[in-house]
């Protein structure tokens, strides 16, 4: 076990009076990890939480012995205490702010997984993260930018079933040359817009994970709408850049670097936009565009 004095410290620029108050609680153990050059800290009120949290770390996460971290996750285990009928909430804090509260541990773990990925995406020093699904097709990447519940995971799944290699259903990770790197995780699928997400391994779709960074061959701005016809319009590079920026996590924190990277993308790959109906039909049309030399 560790006491709070031996755990990593939060970077000074993130310190607040509320953080000082959170420090007064009892923290029994924790760890730090690094992903894409970002170091994050985790501390818990109960050591039973540690293996659960470690199972939700980003795929490329590595242990870190850093003394100072850029963001800090603090998780409190809820439940019913001996001699009490009150059922306490499980709580997750990101730095000093409450990030999740639920009687279900899995809800809080889901929040940790999501917020840890977003924190890496925001602070990554050498990569630009765009909210997007990504697949590879014959040596080029197809980017499908979009926020949660825009239908990008189902479209990625349809493309994978059609033979594309899987890179991500969450983030397009771009290096300074504009190449896309894998951010492979199980696909987050929903049976309906209101249903709870469930994870699907790409292998269960008959697909495989791409491993090599790829240049962007096509950017597809598309959102699901029941009964919609696939009628893509090609956007100008300027409008395409704005669409990508709207989905870029670090657009404010690293604006100059994001602009330089995304300008390279739209100068070399067309950006098309259309509402879509069923994912299988849209996937076939997208691959036709790629085959036609997009």
C-alpha cells in the first residue's frame, strides 16, 4: 500500500483549492502510466479497484515511475459499508472535477476508459487525434470523422466486413506527415441509439487490425439518418479542414500543430459529405470511390 505522499503529484498548473480538498481523503494505492508521450496518474480508495482500472488502460499504455503527472484520476469504491444501510456511489474524479458517479462500478470504469483516452488525445505532444473511425484500403486510410452516436462505428464495421483493415472506431491518430497510426480497440457497438454500448472484437467481424501507418486517401463526413440516400458532395479543402478541426481534440490546445497536420491531409485527400442510410450500402459506395482513385 501507498499513502498519498508517495503517489505521483499533479502538475502545478492543474492545482486548485478543490484539488487540495480531494487530497485530504484517504488514498491507499495508485500508479502512473504513459501513452503517446502523456503521463497520467491513478489513485484509489480501495486496492481492489487497481486491476479493474488497469484492464481499461489504452492499448499502448506503459507503466511510469514519474513523480509528476499531467492529469490525475481518483476513484472511490462505493457500496454498502458494514453496519450501514446506505449504499454509497462509486466516484471518479479527473483532477479536481467529478467525472462519474454511479452505483455500478462498470459505469465508472467506462468513464475512466473514455476520459483517459480523451486526456491522451488532448495532451499528446507529437500526434493529432481526430474523433474518427479509420480503416485501411489498399495502402490508404479512409477517415470517418464524427462524434459519439454519429454512426461511425457501424460504418467502420461494415467496411471491415467488406475487407478493409481496422484501425480505429474512436480516433484517427495522425503524425506530423499526416499518416494515420492504429488506435485499435474493440469496436463500441449499440443495438439501438438508446442501448448500452458493448464491445466487439474486430476478429468477430471477420476482420483484422492494420499495423502500418497509412497516408489518408479519403475523408468521409457522414451521419446516419434512417432512409437517407447516399448523395456525396466533394468539399473544398477549406471546408474539409473546418470539418476535421471540429472533430480534433487538441484544436485549441495545439492549434498551430493541428492546422499544419490537417492542411496536409486535405491537400492530398478529397473530403466528401453525405447523410447515409444502412451502413452496408454506404460502405460499398465508399469503396467504389476509393477504387475510382479518390
